[in-house]
C-alpha cells in the first residue's frame, strides 16, 4: 500500500497493461472451463471488450458534458443556468433504462434516413447523457469548493477571468471533483449492462444468450459477475492512482 502511494505512475501503468492483457487474454483460461463457459469463451471476451469500449466512450463524453453543464449551472446568464439545471433534473429524475430506450427509438426518427446510427451509438449517447448529469454536480461542487479569496487574489494580481479559471480554479476544483468522477466511472461500467435492452452485444447480453442456450444460469452469471469485478477493480485502481498522483487528500492522509 505504501509503495502504491509512492509510485502512482507505475500503478496506473500496471492497471492499464493488466486490463489490456485481461481483455485480450481472458479467452484462454475461460476456454479450459467446463460447459457452458468453455465453448463461449471468445464470446465472453468480445462482450467484455464491447463493455469497456462503451464505458470509455460514454465516460469521456460524460466528463465533457459534465464540465460544460457544471460551468453552465454557475453561469450568470440565467437562460443557460436554467437549461443546465433542467438537463440535470430531467436525467437524474428518470430511469437510465428509459433513457436508453428513448434514444434508441426516438433518435432514428429525428435523423434523416441517410443518417442512421447503430445500437452501440444509441447506448453510448444515452449513457453519456446520464453520467454527464451526475458529473455536472461533481464539477459544480469542485468549483464552489475553491476559496473565493484565491479568486479575488488572482484578480488583484492582474490575471484575467480566463487565466484565473485555468490557473487557479480548474486545477483545485478537479482535485476535489476527481473522487466523485472516478466513482461515477466505476458505476458506468456496471450501468453499461443495460445496453443489452437494445441488443448491444456487450457482456450481459452474451451471458443472457449463453444461459438461454445452455439452461445453466448459475455458472454463466457467476462468470459475468467475476469479469465485472475485475473490470471495476482495474478502473478503480487506475483512478485511485490518479488521485494519488494529483495529491488528492494528501493533507488528510498526513494528518492521520
């Protein structure tokens, strides 16, 4: 534990390499498992890779949405503040499954026939909108946590509002918001399983198909749960190392 706190860069590197090895090598040990896991080893591996891609794409877009909406909720421009608040209220107040189904059924009707998106893209859009709403409050709370005195001091030194935000507010606010953002990312790994409802062949959909063919749900769902645990552990290890790299909570640890 002490080594990991002193070498967060190596921990992040190890977590990324371990995740890559797991995603592209998990089919080998799974193939040695008895039925119904062994014959479906490649399907489980492909489903896990789709889950990770879905998490990374929607998670990245969700961070960007959260950053923009978080700034919007703090804007002095009232219509923009209302719009961002309405977005957060709407997304946080409705089920994620309903949002996925709505995007899947509504977006193709809005777009022209020459521009249609895949089921994977629909799931990524819905997940990004959902996690973006939760990231909005994390970003907003991080910005509000920066002491106003530091902002006033920066302005007194002649820094422009943009320089004050980029050099003073943003670095400190991200340190505060990072643990909550990391938690949202870990939750997104599990929430991505709802994409099976619109026929995205991710990990949960693979398990559903295998158990439907074999009528053996217990080993199938235990395998899926194990894969999800490994994926979430890799993501949380990566984000925890990033928090250490940015000295998040350093003073609290030193006081303890």
